[in-house]
């Protein structure tokens, strides 16, 4: 029985964890996009609805440090966005 | 001009044109037949002055059927941002809290904040008080900035729909990544604060659009007799109508002869308020002017 338990854990580690990590990563990419929208001012794009969107900010706070590192290299950040959504 | 068929009234016009005076006069007229509320969103709070009575943050009784309300928009802004901060304290890790709090405080000074707060107040008044009051007169009309914002409801609502679907996708991925007992996606969405806030905003923007352009609403522009104010008023009317807000009434305030307005806008209703020797301040003096509204 113990053997079966190990087998289960092995497959979970090999297959499932890798894919959950991917899924979580995808979700956090979308959360980064929310930060880009709310804090667009920091990228030089005014957000006329900042007063209304600021109420969402607390829920994306855990992403903020990573997002700030992302936008530090502005050129790279914008070309990455352009790559994702296509040139305007 | 059949004023009684409308429920909501807005008046636009230059500062000092007589918006507050006319709004109060109209509210007094409406209150002869209906329970009426006149709401001031003006930071200067001239309503208290005109009514000769301290008007509070809750509807204050002025006469039998007339109530007045002065909303302190800056106070509302502080309140709202305080709530956002409290929420941040609950959900944000202490390490990040100060940065997030700073970012929230910035919102108070961000461009458009006052106008957006005004939208919140309009929505709140409509939701909470329009059952109790049959007629609601808003002493200050939303500024051009606000109107331009809500005049593009398709854009605004499309944008919110996009955000809602982004949020849905993020939560779907998060849900899939969990292996244990799963709630349904719909259940997760209905509990998600972000999804709920976005849904609330969507409802708010559509309702505001309806409030400003619906057939229950009378949007008026107050004119003064000099050449320049007439030109400015004309521009205001044109701007409102180009945004899809029909101007149904013109107020010829302090005009001894309203014909310039009649010739400028031949197919619009005009109410003439002749020049007064004394400023119409106080209920008694306003009552003497009631006859100008047909």
C-alpha cells in the first residue's frame, strides 16, 4: 500500500504540480495586466478613471513588486505588450 | 412646457448664472403637487443660503413637501478612500501596505477625481432616494468632463466587459490550479471582490447614462442676458446635444425680453425670469416668483 502512495505522489509531482504552476502563472499574468491598467499613469498613460479603479488595487497588491520590476525596463515592457496584443 | 411629467431635473450654465436660484424655485413649484427633493452638489453650498436654513447631509425638511440635501463631495471622497484603505489593511501584506496606501491617497488629487465622486453621489441619490421622492432636482449639473465620460457609454461599458472577462479568466486559471474541492466558477465570481466591484461600476455607468438622457429627465441650461453669456450658453447647449443629451428647457434668467433666446432656439421651451429688484433669497421671496414657471 505504501508503494502505491509513493507512486501517487511521484505522478503528482511530475505531472500535476508542473501544470498547476503554469496555470497559476497564467493567472498572475492577467493580474499584472490589471496593474498596468490601474497604474497606467506610471507608464505615462493617464488613467481618467483612476479614482474609480483604485478600489481594485488592494486585490492586486501582491503582484506589485514584480510588476514594478517589469515596467522598470519600459522599452522591453511595451514591446512585450505589443507582442501579446499586436501593434496598435 | 409640462414640467410635471419629468422626475429628474438638471441645470447647467455658467457660475453665477442662477442655477441654484432657479433649481430651488422649480423645486418649490414641483412641491406644490409632489414630494420633492432638491440636491446641491456644489462645494460652495449656496442652497443653505437661498433657503435661509441650514441644510444637512440628510434630506432636511424645508416646507410641507419640499426637502433639501447638501452633499459634501470632498467628504464623500475621503470616506470612499478611507474604505478602500481599510480594505487594503485587510488584504494587503504589511510589507506592501504603505506603498498601496500612498497610492490610494494619491487618488484624492488625481485628475477627474471630483467629477467621478460626483457620479458616485448622483448614483447614490438616485438609488436611495428616488423611491421616497417623486421629483428630484439637482442644483448642479455634471461638468463637461463628466458628461463626456458618460456620453461614451458603449466605450466605457465595453471596457468594463473586457475587464470582467479578464478577471473571469484569471479566476478560472486559479480554480483549475487547485486540486481539492472546487467551488463552481460562478460561485467564485459572485464572491470575488474585484468581479463584484467591476459589476457594480458597470451598473452605475449604465444607470447614470439613463439618468442623464432618459425621458424622465429634464436637462435645462440657464442663460443670462448679456451677449457673452448667451454665446457661452449656446455653446453649452450644442455641446450637450452633441453628447446625446437633449436640452429641453432654456431659462432666460434676468431677461426683460426673452426674444433673443426664442430666435436662437426657435423650437425649445423658454422660461423667462425677469430681473428682480432684490435678490430672491428665502422661501417667501421665491414664492413671489413661482408664477414664472407655467
